[in-house]
C-alpha cells in the first residue's frame, strides 16, 4: 500500500508531543487538585468529556491509520483500535465518579492511559 511516509513520520513526532503535553497538563491538574476543567461543575464534566474525546481521537485514529498503511500486522492494528475504543468509553464514565474514588482512577485514569498508550505505541511504530 502506498501512503505518505513523510507525513506518517511527522504524525509519529506529533503523537509523541501530544502524549508529552497531555502528561504535563495531567501533572498540573494533580498538583492543583483540579481534575475537571477549571472546577467540578457537572456541565463542565460533560463538556470536558466531549472535548477530551475531540482532542485525542482524531490524532489517535490518524496514527493507527498510518500504522495500518505501513503493513503492520492486522491483529496489532485491531488491538490498538479496541484499546482506544475501550479507553474512550471508560473516560467519560470515570468523569462522573466521586472524586478520588477507585472508579474515578480506574475508569477516567484508565481511559486516559489507554488512549495515550495507543498514541505512544503508534508513534513509536511510525518512527522505527
């Protein structure tokens, strides 16, 4: 399959930057104890759930598409996409869990980690 190799390589670099910037924001949120937007408003949780989806899914899908176009094993592409789907379903569920609860950590945190892991693995695959 012919695909834009230069674009795929730079998509890998942008994916790594996105993972890094996201980690930076998460660290700031934890330090300031502000886990949702700029506060704990229920509408803000909905807005940030949708915003987080919009901020992460397009880049993740693009990275996985480039990985697939490179001829990567079908099972690995499917695994990346299933992990992304599960992560994106867990994240908003965890947004409405009580603060500092196991469900919040497991679902919201797990959703973020799953999404970033997909981006990280895809980016590394594109750069190798």
